[in-house]
C-alpha cells in the first residue's frame, strides 16, 4: 500500500519535472524509491510505477478473485522499461476492488500459498503495449527472479440449483500467466529456479556491459538460470554464468528483425548510482538509437576532427550506398515487371475458374500455339445462351485440341478427367471432321503449395486407362508449369512441349527430346559421380543428359563415363554407368530419373 502511494506521489511530481533529455522516456517499475530522484537529477526523462503488491489470504484449497491495483504512468509511450521482478512487500489485504460482478468470468487464484500475487494479471494487461514498444526498438532491463507459478483460472459465481440461497464457483479454463508475462518473446526463454547462488562469472565480451558487470556482480546473487529455446537461441547472448555449474544467469536478447533489446540481470545492487551508471554507460552501447544526446568518445568522428583519408573512405561509402540503392531499385523494378509478364505461370498453379482458363491460355500461347480460342469468352461476347462447351480450342494443326480446365481443392474424380469427352463428338458433328482431340488440364489441391501436393498419385490407374481408351490427354498444371520453366531455363524448342498435347493418356513430364535411360542408384562424394542403372536405351560419352527432379530439370554434358571403374565410350542396357557430375547430393537423390537429350527434329 505504501509503495503504490509513493509511486502515485512520484507520478504527480513528474508533472513539475522538466528533464534535460526528452528522449528516451524511461519507466522504472518496482525499483527503490530513491532511484527516480537520482535518475532525474542525471537529466533523464523518467517516471516510476508498480505492477502492484501480493496480498495475504487464508490458507486453503479454495479460490479467491485476483484483485489488483497497479500504477504504470504513460506506459504505452515508454522506450526503456527497467523492471525488478522481486515481489514487493506482501500486504495484509488487497488494494482495489474486484473489477467484475460475481456472475461474470474473472481471474481467480487458488489460496494454497496463503497469498495471491496480482502482478501476472497486470502484466497480461500491458503485454500488447510492451510488445509494441519492443517491436519498435524499445529496451527492457530485467532484474530477474524465478518464475512464480500460481494456480490461476477463469471462473464465475452462480446460484446453486440444489442448495437454494448458496452461491457456488464455476471454474473454467486455466490461465497461463506468471511474473514474466509482460513480454511475449520471454515465453521462449526457459527460466529455471533449481540453482541459487552468489558465485557469478562474467563471460568475456569487449563491451561497456562487461565492464559494468565486472563491477556490479561481486556482491550479487542469482535465483534463476536461463536456457533459450530454439525459437530465440541464435538471438541470445549469454553474459553471465555461475562458476560451479556454468549455467547462464544473465544475458542479452538481440532479435535479428528488430532493434528491440532485452537485458536480463541477476539481483545486483539496484541503488541509484548503479541505475544511473547503467543508463549513462551501458544502455547507450546496447541501444544507441534511444540516446540521441549521448555521443561519448565518438565526437572524434565528427568531420572537423576526422582524418582526411577516412573522410574520403566515408565519401566513397556513401557513393557505393547510393549506387547500390539505385541498382536495387532497378532490380526490384525488373522483378516486378517480370512477375507481371509471366504472372500466368503462377496463375496456373493457384487459380480456378475463369482466371485459371486465362492463365492456361497465356501458357499455351507462350509455348508457341498461335490459334488459341477462349470458347466461354466467345460465347459471352456473342451474348448467346449456348450450352456449356470446352474451355479452350487450339486450331494450329490437325487434330484440333479441345481443352477442358479445372481448378479443384482435392484430387480429381473421373468426371473431372473425362468431361471433355462429351464435347469431342459435338464438335466432330458440327465441323464434319474427325480429327478432334480432347485434353483435360487439372490444377489439383490448388490451396496447397505445389510440391506438397500428391503429385505421384494425382490420376488413378483407371483414369489413365480411360484417357488412353478415349484418346484424350490428361495433365496437371504443375506438369505444365515445370515444362515451361524447364524450357525457359535450358532453351528447349517450344515444340518439344507442344507435341505432348497430342499424345493420349497421362502426359509425360518430359519434353520430347528427353529419352529415359534409367535412374540414379548410387552417389559418390569422391569422385564426384553418380551411378545410373541403364534400364532402357543407351548412353554415349559426350552426350547431354537431364535429371528430372521434383521442382524441375538439371542438365549437364557427360564428360566422363565408366563401367566397373574402367573408362568407356558407351554404356548399354543392364549396365551400371558411373557418370561424372557437377550437382550436389541435395539435388540428386537415389531414384532420380535420368534421360539423354536428343536434338529436336
């Protein structure tokens, strides 16, 4: 009660105080009363506050409401928040009143510890604001204590149906909050309380922080150790350990994507002199952007003192930065233009309906088809009530292609793959010709990234057999995407993809210049080679080969060819060919199909 009253008095006095330095704004939470005056005397813009105090309750297994009364002046706009997690003196009774009526859900705590600490509730209230301060470059300094675990639940009071006039408590979900709940990122830090001691070792770091710790940890103690989880492990810099057990008792959290910092210290002295030293000498080194008025020894870097040779390097550095900025802007522009130009490629693996049809049409034109007709668009423009027809027609050569396109969230049913069959006889009769070929293009599992789709089992054996029997081609938009990307990367003749649309059954994911010879069965780091079991055709030294990998194609020339460690000019069906390769093991796996690359006729 006394502590909160003093905090209020400090807050009132803050209206009369004019700091020498407006920035940074500093909030001192549950620190000794003498600290605020000293920090302000040093010129800093500081205020004091409290998360509130624990209070006594009768020891029992029952629950009592969590009643809090905190004072955190202007906490949403602070830039540095220094917190002592040591619980304030326990009060005989709570300050404040219950914030909800009895019938509404509220925080309740079990009385099994004979006291209730309301600080976790206050911390949960301010957590979003503190997270925002941290995300925007704020600095938190924490004098650590072990995690305080309380049995906290959401509960409400109700009238008993069986015992008239008696109120009972209905407990709901548990509340996951403790005395470290004021900042979300700290949930990734494991705070253990099994080790307590006074022997503290400063880990070597050439910094103001290390020098500060050398001076202040001689009479310090710790009652918590820290172990970062994998989520923040690379952002955690341990600064202190316990001598005997080498457990971390203090550290600095430095996220890569933010200027925010969290400095965790053991229970060192928190007197006024220590806090002022921390603000003057240590924190400007950790978060210099928060201290515009502190230049330190860097004044020698001003132009009037700088070395001429250094000034030239600085000028050159600015020119490099400006040039790099212009080049990056130009590259970003080119990236944007290229994505716009080829946006239909991503369209065929993400879209459905009319958008998907338009993207497929653009793909067909991109690979060289010249007479591609959007049938539905034609019907709309003619404003007729014609029955549903195929989506696209390709009239480049005989046979004419009728193309049906579907974007679906799952795997295709038979009706999806052979729907185009019913359009073929219509067109044969209408055009009085028999050279009409159906094509079904499916963007399956379109809401899932393409490599995570069930690409091997997209079509059932029956669907493939039906396609062959009805003389139609079935393929996925992912197949088409990979073929076009391979064409762009390796310079294939577009006709090597066009020709695939006239083959019956499941369209192979191979351009017509790719002739399968086998699969990789071995991989040798040294020598840099793969073992390919020749299961069809043959391979000559000097030929070009292609590897069919999940996200595309890789090609190289066969510069060295061996069978049983002997150099050969040619390998035949049934032999294991050792082929010198240029690609790493993470690209070429066992089972990767290998093809020879023929010249297109």
